[in-house]
C-alpha cells in the first residue's frame, strides 16, 4: 500500500493547497477591511451632510419667522404713519 496510483493526492499536495487557500483568505479579509473602512467613512460623511442640511433648514425657518415679524412691524409702522399724516 505504499505505492500511489497515478493521479492520487499526496500530503504535500494538500499542504500546498492549504497554504494557497490561507493566502487567498488573507487577501479577501484585507479587501473586506478596506471596504468596511471606506463604508464607515462614507457613513460619517453622510451623517455630517444630514446634520448640515438640518441646520440650514432650521436657519431658513428662523429667517422666515424673523421676516414675518419684521414685516408685521413695518406694516404696523407704515399704517401708524399714514394715520398720523391723514389727520393733519
């Protein structure tokens, strides 16, 4: 039984395949880590954009409210001046 038939697999063949597979797994894990790092960076940038958009929306509504108040004050002042001039 010490003779191997043609085409049989030896322990050395199995070891070479195992070493090759281990190298492939290391490459795949490295690529996965790079992709995960890129995705986490993209998520951080996305969250930063969301924060900026919410800030700009808040400022826009504050400016709209301020313009409404200033418009009401200007309209009231103009009406008061018009009444004062009409009496004279």
